[in-house]
C-alpha cells in the first residue's frame, strides 16, 4: 500500500484580528503544512468589506486588479509547493521569498541604508549615500532594482560626465549602488541574476588621479618653516607634521586620540574607518619621536588625563553629527594654512592632510622599507594575508625603520638653523 506524503496547502488570508488604526488589515499568503501555519505578507492591506469585494466572484475595476495580484502571489506559493520533491519550510521560503525586493525603488533602499548608517554613527558615509541618492534621483527618480542593468549604468555614467562630474564622483556613487545590490542579495531580497556589476556586465570606472607625494627636501622645508609663534598657521604646520610622523594617520583618527593611547613612547590606536568593518581589530603602533612628543606638549590638552583627548578638537558626549562637523572644520583650517605654506615654499601641488599620509608611505618605500611594513603601518586591510604569516613587526624594527622619516635633518638642515628643533621652540 502506497503512503502519500503530506502536502502543504495555500490560501489568501486577511488578518482581521489585528486591524490598523484606519481599520485596514494585512493581507498574507498563508501556507499550512502538518498542522503548522505560516503567513507571508503581501504589499496589500485593506478593510474587511474591501477584501470581500476583492475576493468576490466578479470583482470590478481596482478590486479586480488587486485580486489578480493576490492570486499571482498565491499561485507562486502553490507552484513551489507542487514542485518541491519533499516539502520543508526552509526550501519553500528560499524559493518563495527570492526576488521579493526586485520591484522595490532604489530610493527606498537608500533611505533604509542612510538611516542605518546614521544610527551607527557613520555620518560621513551616510552623507556619501545621500549624495548618490540625490544623483540617481535626478537621473531617474522612479528607478527599480529590476530597471538597473549594464545599459542603465553606462547611460548614467555618460550623463554624469556630461554634467561635468568627475570619474571619481561617478565611481563613489556607483559603489554605493553596488553595496545596495549586495545587501539585497545577502538578505535574500534579490537573486544573483539581477546583479549588474562585474566582468562582461558593467565595471565601475576607477580614478586616474595622480597622488602627490613630497620629497625629503619638501618635508625639510616644511619642518624648518618658521611660522609666527603660537599662530594658527604654526598649529596647522605641526598637525601636518604629526600626521606625517605618526604613520600617515588621518586627521579623524588624530582627533580621536586620547592620552590612554600612549604607552611609554608607543602610540597605539585603531582606525575609526575599520573598527566597524573588522571583527579582529588590529592596532596600529607608532613610535613617538622627539618631534611628535614636542607637538603633543605644545598643542595638546594640558591635563593629560588618560581619558582626555590629546588634541583639543573634540570633547566627550558629542553627537556623531557634531563630531564630524568639528573634524571637518579642523581639516579645513589645516588644509587652508598648509596650502599657503606650500605656495610660499614653492612646493608643487596642493599641500593637504592627505599628502602627509601619502608622503609617509612613499618616503618609507624609497628608503627601502618593505611593502608589508608600510601596509601594517597604514592599517590597510588589504595586507591582512601578508600580516598573518609575517605576524607583524617588532617595536625595535619599527624604531629603526622610522628613522628614515627624519633623514632630512642631516641632509637638508638650513645653514643658519638654530640648534634646537623648530617644533620644540
């Protein structure tokens, strides 16, 4: 005697027991298997009288359209049940819930992502997503995930360039869109077949900007430059040198440093950029030389309590928005003054905080430091594999290598320079 396996059944279901304030009730597709029931929401909710009209024998006008939509949802569920060799909830949901976000507007996906970033304190990243959202909104404010293919992306790129936007901006905006696709696929809202990026599809353009690194002679001229004592220009110059000496630390990470990050003559910190993206946080260790110690003494908070910020830019208790605003302001101040210094010293290119970071890496490379050491010093995530088998560098090795940063003192010191270092004056 053949024993038939239990099969699941489907139905269109209105949750009349939990109406909303306006009387509308959620409409779901209910699946029943082995006396267990699960409901899968549809985009529709309505009052019970309207539901009766939709489910009537001959629904009219807008009711007929809704009825056809609901029937298509149930048919999808029923077809999946029918084609499963053996029913299981996991197999059913994997097939039924796939691509349920395909017809969503990307504008809504941006709204959710931006809010999540703000809730996580990632204000700068949230602003980048808002800029991208505004850009796509101007190009096509009703675009859905299903509308985006390689042709759409090429047209968007061409349109952006016609608006005289740089390839870098195009790249930044499209990377946010790529993240939304990856998130939707990871969350099971979209299948991989809809992914429009990659080889033989659309490849995001890369920027060809030339990154400017200074020579040791340029660094020497900045180091021995004589700003007015106690001036903002002097502080900007010293902050720039601190970033250069401290592994090319970026200005946000510098502003977040606290005295508790200092252990003897070693400065230890984590990059704010990677704290949220890495499960195993790797600290960057910097040997503080005489110049960096002098900068801290000259411009740092005088209290020197472990929980105090080293530099008086931030205070405890700030909102992420206010923190970002203050860091942006100090960045502008430093850049404005260092650019003027660069012009006065006839240094080619624009002297900015980023140039300090790039110069640190390039000068160490020219001095013979290994790429692995530089990658570790900068805190780059793409050298993790190398770091795993090298197991990092000993502090003594760091002390020897970091001497290359001040090699200009022997070769380029001005003839009439005072015996004491400029920073310590």
